[in-house]
C-alpha cells in the first residue's frame, strides 16, 4: 500500500527451522536450508574435533602436536580439503576418530606413551580408546550383557545390548556397526532399571530400599505407579557393578514378603 517500514534485527538473530513452514519464495527457503546445513556442519565439526583430540590423547598426543604437513597429508588421504571437513565427517559418525588418530600418530609411539595409562585406568569397552562412548538409555547395558556398538551422528559410539528392541531400526545400516566387548578388568558402577510389583503394605518401600543398600547397590532414581489400590509398581534405577551384582540384588528383593514380581526393565 506504499508504506515504508524499517526491519530491525537483533545482533544474534538467525533463521529458525520453523520458518520453512511459511516462507513464500524459493530463494528464502534455499537460504534458510543453507544456513541450517552450515550450522549442523559447524556443530558436527566441533564435536568431531573434540573426538579426534580425545583419540589423540589416548595415544599420548594432541592435535596441536601434529606437524602441519603430516596433518594435511592425512586430510588429503581421507579425501578432504580441510581439517574442519574431516572433523565434521567424524562428528556425523561417518568416520571413527581413532582410525584417523592412528594415521596421525605412529602405532609404536602411541602404544609406548599410553601403556601405563591403559593399565591404571581400564576402559569399559575394549577397543574404544580415544572414542566418545555413550551407553544407550533404552536398554542400559551393564557388564555381562552381550553388547553391540552403533556409530551415531553427533554422539559417537553408542553401546546397546544385543537384544535391544531399537536395534531393529538400525539393521539397514550395517556400515555403522562396530563389534565391541567389555574389558575383562572393568571397574565402576553402571545404571540398570528394575520394576518391582508389590502389595500395598506399610513400609514396603523402606524395606526394599534397605535390602538394596544391604546388597551394596545405590538407588539413583525411583518412580511409583499406583494401580488399583491393592498393588503398586515401583520403578528403580540402580547403580550396579555388573550383571551378577544385579542378579543378587533382584534375588534379595524377590524374597521379600510384599514383592509379587520383579523384572529388569528395558525400554
């Protein structure tokens, strides 16, 4: 209608993915998608850089220690034109950081410099030195479970139990799978979830909590589902050392008079 307006933007303003639902022109849509793609690449490159540096630290080195010429040679060997592009590929889960790190650091140098660290700080998963490892919350694997590793974009290596229901969604990506095993001398505690169905009795929760403590486990979280007024479902997240420890805890809880049923929970 002939009126003139001034568009004022904030200094830190940036396109929102929701704008794709209503922008009118193809140019605007293209520019938004280009920005979002670059943003994702930047985040992936940042994650990949951290993963690569962590992998190099596992070999007794850092990215700053690598001569520029050696770094550029490895970048070109992997088919990239910059360190950022290589790191983005690592961050997106397309390339294992440890494989790149081993090309940057001679094997004998890495093995010699980290020998003491390997023995003094055993890792949970064999063969993942220098890799970013997460344990899947859907199945919460603990030592003693059969496990598989899946390379996930933005997360690194995600460990699932071999029977996890979510693995069905990943079967069409065999290139993302890595065979993994627990370290034989693994230490520490791992989260496991159990569901305990009990009859409603006074003090039943305190009794179960005392039994868990007696069996050297800690309660990390608890939720209560009251059903028909006669029985209740108690959902525990416990800290346990391994599968055998969890089995002992479950046997101890199962023998309590108010307990009707106990199962390990996997979402």
